[in-house]
């Protein structure tokens, strides 16, 4: 992989990470996403969220909000899936 492509990939990941952090800070509330909000209280949890969002955006064409809602459903033991 060329250095230019690697640099652009790294910059894109940094921008996405910043957007996810802003979303978690400004929009994520315990009322609607208590499990994700609990996860964001640790550095490891934030990294888990960022990795999950990136994966869902790339593989399933989700938005940040959709990916976070999906993560909440996975973490919520009371959620009954399909």
C-alpha cells in the first residue's frame, strides 16, 4: 500500500474517531442507550465502540447512530432479537 493511501486511511480513521467521540459526548444519553453510555466510561470501552462503529459502517453501510443503536441492542440483555 502506498504511503499516501496509508496516510489518507489514517486521517479518515482519526476523523471518524473524533465524530464518534463527539456523538458519544453530545448525543448519547443514559435514558436511551444506558449500555453504550456505560461502555463509554472507560478507554477500552470507547475503543470498543469506535471499532464496532467502523466495522458496521464498512460492512453494513450503517451511520454512526445506527451502529450505536445496534451496539446497544447487542449489549442489552433485555432486548429480544429477531
